[in-house]
């Protein structure tokens, strides 16, 4: 029967165990050989609430787009009709049940303009979720959209 140390768990002792520092050095060498770049800087705790994932970047890009949309509609309220027309057109395509986000956007677009603008630029969960199915397609020109997309390119 093999002896496995005091606790009886793990590998049997070989007498050639490496120290933790040696194991870490060896792991870094393997990663470097694979082409991985070591990250050696520290970020202060609480500075970033969460790491920026692709999904988070897309949410932020959508927020930026809707901030520009809100500014554009504030200058010209007729742009709000684009969103209302989009909702009407999308609602006509539904055979039976209208999606929940469609009903939510209809209720939002019935509010006063200041409330709509506040919702468009709200970083909260509900606004972020609804911006994924935004009826404001067509409010921004292709050049405006491109400049925002370029700013958020990874």
C-alpha cells in the first residue's frame, strides 16, 4: 500500500516536488511558448464593476447610439415618428401574439418626450434590454451610425 502523506490524499510523494514559485515559473514559460502575453498590472478594486466583455461593449455602443438619437429627436420631434411608424409596421407583421418588447415600446412612446429621452439614455437593465429591440432604426444617418460603430470597434 502506498503512502500519500499525512492527509492520505493526493499524489504519492516522489521526493522531487517543485516549489510553488518553480511551478508558477514553469507555467509562465509554457504560456509564453504558446504566444500568450502575461498581464502584470493591477486594477484598483472597485475601479471597474465588471470586465468589459463583447456584450457589455455592444450595450454601451447601443447606449451611445440612443443618446445621439435622443439629441437628434430633441432638435426635431418629427424623428419620433420614425420609431412610431416602425412599431406599426412590425406590429402588422405579427400573426397572433405581439412580442412583449413591442407592447413595452408602445407604452414608452406614448409618454411625454422628456420621459422618452430619459428612458433612451437610461443605463438600467430594462432600458438596456429594450434597446436590443429598438424601434429607432432609421433615425440616424449612415454616417452617424458609422462614427459610433468606429468609436466602439475593438
